[in-house]
C-alpha cells in the first residue's frame, strides 16, 4: 500500500482537545437532502461518528452540507439510536432529491457503491470505511483516496447478560483455531465447558476483514461452526453463554453503553486500525475541491474532520487520535 507520507502534526494536539458538547445527531440525515449535499454511506463501525461529524460540520453553515447514512435502517425513536430488532438492511434511501439507492451495509459495500457511481453529478461522494485500501480500490487506474480520521480498537466480545463460558484472554492463535472450528469447546482454552459459537460480521464488513487479517486467516479458513451476523449487534452475543464475536471498543460504549449485554476482553487479543472517509482521486492524489473544506486536500492541508472540533468528537465517542498505534496521520491520504 502506497501512502502520501509527510511529517505533519494534527491541527491541534491531543492535549488541546476538550470534550465536545453537542446534541447527538439523528440517525440518517435529519434535514431534507439537497442536490449539492455531500453523501456518505458504508461502515457500521463509524456510522455514529459520521452522524455527529455531519451535525457539527453542518452547524458551521458550509457551502455543501454533509449527509451520512447509517449501514442499517434506524428503527429506534431517539437520536443516534442503533437499529432495534429486527434489523432492516439494504432498504431504499433517497440520497438526493428524486434519487434513491439501496443502502450500503458495511465498508466494502460503501466502497463498491462509490466506485460504481459514475453519474454526473455523483449520487455518492464518500464511503465510510473501517478497513484499509485493498487491491481493486480504484476507479479505472485511478486509486481511491482513504482519508484517515480516527483510530479504532478491536477486541472480542462475550456475553455479560448471562454467565459466559468463554475465556477472557484468548490469543490471536487461539481465536484463529476457534474460527477454523478446530477448537470447539471453551474448556479447551481456559473457559467453562460449552460448545463455542463463533460469530463473524457480514461479508463486506471492514471489521470482518480486519479481524481475519489479525488472526492470519481468510474467509476460506472459516469453519462450518461460524455464523454470520450483523457487525456490532450485541443481541447476537448478549444471551448466549457460548458466543464470541469481534467488536469495536468505541462502538461498545457509544452511543449506548453495552456493558450490561456484552463484555470485551481486556488482555490477549487486541487490534488497532485507522478508520477512513474514502473519496475519489481528483488527480495527483488530491481530494476533489468540493470536498476539501470537510476532508482537506489529502496531501497536507487538513479540513474540518481533522480540526479540533472534529477530533473532539472522535475522542468523545471513544475512538483514538492519529497517529496512535498505527502509522496513519489524520487527513493524509492513503491508497493502494
């Protein structure tokens, strides 16, 4: 993966950041969409970060408002309310006046929709992504630009609503064996007797691809005991003493603290990753001009998302600042 590499600091240091005091944004755009709006779809991991980025950015009265659409249809009634059961996926959303598309569920679906959108003007301007650039993340021969905005910490979740049989400090190798269905009982890895029920996020999920990469496995290695579920859905784990699934630490606490339903491991497996807003390449690995007030130019001039206000929201939601445990720097474009 090629990176645009420059020595640069964030617009404001972490020490200068203070807690952002805002009213949480509604899930999906709360206002009527306009033809000139910036439309983002994709990742579940940062859908609420996208919502609140939009609320704060739009409050500055930009020339083009920012609309961020959740990965699954919000069916709750409160602001930033995660979808309640049953989950509704791939419903139709109206992203521009008179323009409807199928909702993108996850990083790779959002990126695929961004790549496929050749309309002028475009229906989709950005994809939220919790995975890094991969082979094929191009439009023609032109690489998409992945703009890092925050750092996420991934651990694994066990039930906390019922007494879990799971082990609290699994290593990468132990988890790999579990997801290959070679280790099948919790008592083989230090837990209580119980048949392990490993869960993996839906195909196209950035969390799925990241988790597999950390374990050194691929989809082809997953055993028949592995069930596919919607990423970051605690109901798949909460009442199951034998369940285990990868989970974003930030998403386990925001917008709802899920500690009564699930518990994350505190030792053993952990993975750190940048999360991104992905856009088209305007040439010379530069962000399209219309998106630069929000994203920066990708080569050293930062936009709103890497400003103090944007990064305050990052930390308020439990994500980390960049660079942290990764080499990514907020606002500096990465690409294949």
